[in-house]
């Protein structure tokens, strides 16, 4: 956590420096940085949909390998899995999915933290079900939060990323405290 805070601070300083030195170049960056669907046209979604489709098919293809990998790298390797290749393909699928989503929605924090936990609670840990549930729950969560961000703050439109962060931050803290058994150390 502390390393993440340190890296975040360094990168935030870099973003602030660029904003200060080149203010004309970063006019549209606020919408991207906060995550918003404001101004997204249907035509901009088609290229992203192709990458999302490819990433999701690849992820489903890897579902059985992910189940096996949960047993540990040594066990998976002894059962014939090429762990390095599976890891590379998982990173490729994740990059396709995340990159495509960010390309039109901007930075939507905590969706990747909230949704898999909810999906695992609903459908269990088998990845062929977990991946599909995460896809639909993620889309539903972002849609509901976007609708709430537009309706609850009329006449203003709150970027959906802010609302997701307001939900995700406490959830992340709850996960940390639960993992430590409620201890504050």
C-alpha cells in the first residue's frame, strides 16, 4: 500500500508538472482523469468493442488454466501447464480489456476491485462463471453509477469515476481490515 501511495505521488507530480507547463495541451484531460461518459459517441465504441470482445474470448479460453493456476505455480507446472505462457496471455487479455475500456471512458477506479469480489460472492470461484459474471456486473455497476452521477447532482453532472472512487475507497479499506482480521497495525 505504501509503495502504491509513493508511486501515485510521483506520477501525480508528473501530471501536475505537465499541466503547469502545457496548460493548452491538457484541456480535455480532466474528463479522462476523472472517468466520464460525457461526450462519448457510439462511433467511438466500435473499435473498443472489438478489443473488448477479443480480450474476453481470450480470458474465457484461459478460464480452466486460471482455475488450475489457483492451486499454485508448482502444481500447475507439474500438471503440464506452461505457466509463463499462461501468465503472458492473461496479461494480454487484461491489457486488451482495460485499454479498450479506458480508451473511451477514462480512468474508472475501483471497478476492477469491487466487481470481482461481488461476482465471486454470487457465482463462486470457477473462472468460466466468474469472468462472465464480472463482465456483466462491471457493465451494470458502471451504468448504474453513471446514471446516479447524472441524476443525483442535477443540474451538475458528476463524472462517474468520482462516484466509483467514493464507493471503492471504503470497500478497499474494508478489504484491508478484513484481511488483517480487523487489527489496526
